[in-house]
C-alpha cells in the first residue's frame, strides 16, 4: 500500500471530465488505477479517444483505458455537442494519443482492477451511470471490494438538461436508479454544489499562469464558457466533474446531508430527476450523502496545485 486512495474514474469527456482526469493524476493522495469510458457528452468512440488524448498529454499512458457502454440501458443516446462541441473537447488542439485503449471491456477492466487491488477501490463515475450499473449486475460479488461511489450527477433542485433533470442522470435514468439502489456508500455531487465551482474569467486567467497544462485547461474553459453563456446565460462554466474528484482528495470541502435518493424513470416532464428526500417525508433510509455546500476557494486551490504538479 502506498498511502494513496485507489480510484477508478468512469468518464464521458467532455471538458470538465478532462479536467477531472488531470486533477486525479496530479493529486499526491490519489492512485488512479484505471479509466473507463461511456457514451454521454459525445458517442463512445469520441469519449474513449478523448480520455486517451488527455492521459497522453499529461504523460500517464500507464493508466489503462477501456471502452464501455455505447448506449444507455434502455434508451436512445442523448448527447451534448451543443456544450462540448463535435469532438467533445472542442477548443485548443491537443496531440493525438500515444497509446491505444485496452482490449478488455469496461466491465472486465473494472472487475480485474477491483479484484486485484489490495484495498477497496473508490469508483468515481462522472458521466451517465451505464457502465457502473452493468458492472454491478454482472459482478455483485465484488461489491465488498468497492469502498464507495462518488458520483457527479443529479440535483436536489433544478436540472440543466430539462428543468427537472441533470444531464448524466437524464441520459440513463434506469442505470442511475440501479446504482442508487445498490446499497453501496454513495456520495452525490449534484448541480447544487458543482455550480459553485464556476470558472469565471479570473479563474481562467489564474489557470493560464500555471504552465502548459494550466493554459490548456484555461482554453478548454474558454470554449466551455462560450457555449455555457450562449445556452445558460452566464460566463462561469461549472467544473462539475472535478468536484467529485476533489471531494475524495479533501472531504472537508464538500458539505453533505444523508438523504434517500430515488430516480424518476417514467415522468413525462421529470425523466431523470433525482428525487432527494430532503425532509425525510418518505421515512425511507438514506442511501446517499448528498452535496449541499462546497468550499469554493479550497476546491480551486486543490485544482491549481494538481495542475502545477502535472
């Protein structure tokens, strides 16, 4: 054991997914064992290509990447090129990957990595939860080797894809419902906290001062800011996915409350809504620690430090 927290990140890059990967790799307290990709922000071929490019850029070709689900469990894929561009990482040009994806499926890589780890592994899914649901279906025997799931998704309140639903949960609500019912320890980093991690012009300027990698992140966020302003009306694109990673690095940055979270799969207007029992009206046992507050300054200091190390 090296004193680091072993994690596997499940991603659909996406600008903020790319920054989440960088944050994990630049943290001295995390040990990213593997990365799995899922269709979400863009189709699977592109999310896998983007994950490989980011790891190559930061010199971490030692981390295996495996492609997972190309579509939700039961639905047609809904993507977000309007936010992230056709490639999923529009903005600055970054070099092609220096290595290829693992031949194993995401489920096989998850199973092999978790099974061989000498200590329980934290899963950090920051895209639709399709891969995680499939893995838990196929390998329930490995649950005891998972320390917890720290996910980016959902919201206590309003959504960002529909008025009711956040993107990751909206894309595959059936998978999300299965994950929340898994009885594993879950921390939900939803829009209530990730919107507090907005990277406005001052933050982007600070990133530019942190060398080549910081400059690339700043350019990612310039593109992200442009689409966010056009669609949502403000110029501080939230670093949604890095919040989940940062909350493992320094748990004190995230204030949470235990709640029962159910996922709406049927509602005509509310598909993908995370129904958070904030006031315990259902009397159901809490199944997640739900983020309700974020130490914004500490979050950004963690991010700046990780990017400096890269």
